[in-house]
C-alpha cells in the first residue's frame, strides 16, 4: 500500500533545515519591512495628534530613527538574500531527491554509484549557495539518501509512476494553485484598502482647502496609502499570481502525459520534464527578486 503523501522524512535532513531557515529569513524580511512602514504611519499620526500614552519629547524622532535603523539593516544584512538562497537550495535538494528516487537523469546507475553522485550534486548546490549567502558546505558532508527514497527506488515501474504522480506532481499542482488564489485574494484585499485610503485623503484634502479645517488626518492617510503601495510592491501579488497560475497550468498539461508511460525510459523522460518545469519556476522566482 503506497503512502498518499510524502512525510517530512522523505527528504534528507538538510532539506528540512534549509527550508526552516528560508521561512525564518522570509519572516524577518517582511516583519521588519512591515514594522518600518508602520512606524512611518505612526510618525505621521504623531505630527497631527497627541497621544497620552506616547506623549514625550522627541517621540516622532525616535520612531523615525528606529525606521532608519531598520532600513540600514535591511540594506546591509539583506535577509531577503538569505531567504532567496535557501529557498533555491531547498528546491534543488527536493528535485535531486525525486530524481534519485525515480532513477531519472542524472541517476539510474547502480545504487552505490547514485549515492555518491547524490552527495556530490548536493555539495555542489551548497557551494553555489555559499557564493550568494555564505551557506557552509560542511553541513552536508554526511548526507545520504533516506530510507524512504531508497524504498521508492526499489518499487516496480507502475508503483513508482503512481507514487511520483500522486506525491510530487499533484502535490506541486495543489501548491501552485492554492498560492495563486492566495496571492490574488491578498492583492485585491490590500488594493481595496489602498483605494479607500486614497479616496478618503482626496475628500479630506478638499474639505480642508474649502473650509480651512486644519485638524484633518490627510497626512496620515497619505502616509498609509504610500505604505500600502510599498507593501504591495514588495509582496509582488500580481506578478506571483500570474507566475503561479502559469506553472499550475503547465503542470496540469504535462500531467496528462503519464498515461502514455509504459517503459522506464518514458518514465525517465517524464520525470525529467516535470522536474525541469519545477526548477524553471523557482529559478525564475530567484532571478526576478535579485533584479
């Protein structure tokens, strides 16, 4: 009886370590960016209103200094670069793991030969990542294929095909489809708030100019609108929605080829095409963020 999904022990432990690091640096990058934009909005509010719980001398200056420090940190330490490098390395290890399990190019020789090649390719990937982020290749010197990878490798052709399609292809299809929907939702959600803030800023500005009312929070709404625009640009909701929808469509189209597989060479070609498709997406993902 084949498992319905791949558990975390399918991949080598380094993949889980790198994946957690990628999520951590992603959280650091966006949390600091969100904090910086929020500080700008609060500073704008302090220039217009007084808050008893935050009423001390130089309060606005303190917020702007903290925001400035965050900008310096993001520019010098570049946590997004660590995020990009580790995500790319994590996806590369996944691809190598599946190629090894399915005995697809460049694997397909004796198990001992493929074991050595698997370690060599992971080491090469870590060295390449080291140029981007300082990742230490010494972490992976003892990496070997997991017991689950070896088990899948020894399955019959039909079982390997079924396992790969169920766990890898359909898993990737679900991931890209759900991420496309998620990014589309957040794009329209943030965009709606942006439009509302901008419209309110226009109305309040008009009222202020007509009636000479000076206590309108127009500056706060302008700062909030600018921050929302910067947040949308940093999250790349529209770009990611299009990219994920395209990849999901390509996976769906390529998945239909599985019905014509009857020989190991045909399966090898199928796996090679699918893994190249997955690799192309995350390679483009990295390239677009390093521009």
